[in-house]
């Protein structure tokens, strides 16, 4: 497939050609016709899939049919909301390059810089505003921006905006927009919060989902420890005392992660929790403490952990399995990066058998099932799926899945990474930098 079958005007095609884009990426091929037909759109696509062009190209085509230049708008006609200023700048840069033969005026509106130049740009008139929600709200309150003419709204990385606590600001922005508009929502994942937002602010959106790349590195060892629910905490403490690596622990709920963090602290571990009820400041501090070693165990919920950028994390422990198998991939994607060895441990009780089966289906990698002495569950896990009947565990180890297409292990980077991992392991908790 190439771009000229998608219904874009020559002015845009020329710009794409100059960018060196020869064919649309999957998200572009799926999204462009839907947006051009005027539908609202919910697209599941991560950074790196070409999602910016997937919304920017049809947005430009709808605002400037056939690439026709328009008199400069007095008020902006399109609004693109992004979670961060970096992304806002990047999106504006893309819009600028795709629209270079149309001549479109755009402005970025984000915090951390003076309001003055933004006010001036808005006063002079812009067609497209790319903004972060908080600063845009400031402008709305000062009446330095008027969103009454917005025809198209894009929520880019909607899940990240929610993670960053922008929901109230987003709702206020959304409520200020004309009802007659087209709304495009791009998100790596669709949590219940995102779905609620969509049902409140979108009109029968069409949905597209671009398959997520399986981001679990082949250098990660997966291990399941069957355990009774009530013994999970003690098993976690046992594992953390044996392996002193910096560890990210996943819990399903905010309350659960708070409770667990307190229990870990009581046992003398340096732990911090990171979840949606924590302020941005608290989250930033917890992450910084974890990165610099002041905290050894970071207890996180899935939502809060998304986007956490932690290099070379040696160990991730799932205290609870995620409700959605894809989240396992997200969680484990934090270890085994850049060729380093990683360890992914899941504490699985009987109530989670179904979730483990889903994960096995999704994952193309071996998961070893290992009982830990002293923590054996009262009944073994049944892993052969509904109808398959219980399969008793024989011996200490049982493989949850045969390795289908196991990647070759080991490369030049491993040695260094392993050394780093051993260094972490070697240090007792108390002697870590504080
Ligand atoms: P994004 O997911 O929007 O951040 O895009 C990721 C990268 O892919 C950016 O550097 C884009 O310039 C590039 N890109 C987007 N669409 C295409 C395409 N159809 N062909 C080649 N590169 C592309």
C-alpha cells in the first residue's frame, strides 16, 4: 500500500515524499481513512508506530481539503493535547513538516516557560494549537485562548496524560470545546478511566488496535512461584532478603501497594509506593529515590508504572498478576533492557491460575514453575486450561510452556550487564547508598 490510495491531497503527499516516507505504517493505514470519513477514533498505538502522522495527516486534510490555503484563523481550529512539553514540541514539528506546502500556523502551549510569547502567538492567530493540559487551562482562565472554533481535538498518549494527573484539567478543557467536533484519542492502553473519558466525550468512536510489539526481552528469565494467597507477603520478604537487587514490585491496587509498602518498611526494607493517588511530586521523588538507591523496593500499580524510565532493572516481582495479560509484558519490559539479564518473578495463588494461563498464551517464552521451600501452596496450580483438568506438579520444577522460538541468549553486552547485576546482588541492603 502507498499513501496516495488513502485520500490525502498532493500537497501532503509531496511533504511525505520529502520526508522519505514511502508507505504508511499499520496505524496510519488504519486511522487515516477513518478520520477522513469524519468519525471519532480511538486508536491503540504506542510511540514509534507512526501515530503522530496517523492523526496529523488526516487532520490537515480535513482542515485544508485538497491542500487549499485558508485565511489565517482568528481562533484555533484544531487542538492537540499531549502529556509533556517534549511531546508537544515534537508533534508541532511533525505538523509543521507535513503542512509545509499548505502553510499552516501552529503554536505550542506548555508550562515551564513564560506565558508572554504564547499569549502573543495566540493573539496573532493560529490554526492549530499543540498543548499540555495544565498550561492550556491557565490560558483559558486568563481568557488568552478561545477554543470556541475547535473542529478537531486530538488526545495524544491519553493514558500518559491520566497517569500524570491531568484528568481534571482535561475534563475542563473538553467541556469548553464545541460539541460539534471530531475527537481522536490515541493511547498505548485502554484502561477503564480512558474508556470512561471516551464515553463521556466522544461520539460512537471507531476503534483500531495496532498489535503491541512483544517487548519482553529474550534475556529475561520468567519464574512463577506458586504460593497460598496469605503467604505471599512472607514469600516476598524472603525473596527480597535473598536477592538484594533493586526490585520493582507490582500490585494490582493502590490500597494493596500502600499496605505492602508499609509492611516492607516494617520489616526493615527501604520501600516506596508509586500509584495514582500519589501526587506528581511524590511519584517523582519515589522514582528518584529508587534510581539513586535510597529506596530498594518500589511498589507500583500498572498505571503508575507506565512510562517509568528505569535503566537496567535487574528484577521485577509480580506480587499480584495483572488482570490483563498485556500488562505482564509492560511490567516485565522494565527488566532485561539493552541485552542485560533480567529476572521476572510472579507470586501466583490458585485464584490467579486463569490469569497465568492468559499470560502463557501471550508470551512466547518459557516460564518455570518453582516451589520455594517452606512456601509450597496447599494445592498445586492447574495450568492446563479449562477442560484440561488439573495437572499435578511433579517434582520441584514444571515448565509452563515449551520454548517455541527461543531467541539465542547471550551476546557481548551480557557480560557487562551481568556484572552490574552481580554488583547489585552483592550489596546487602544496609550498605546501599542512602
Ligand atoms: P511516532 O510514532 O509518531 O512518534 O513516529 C515514529 C517515527 O516514525 C518518527 O520519526 C516518524 O517520523 C517516523 N515515521 C512515521 N511514519 C512513517 C512512515 N510512514 N514511513 C517512515 N517513517 C515514518
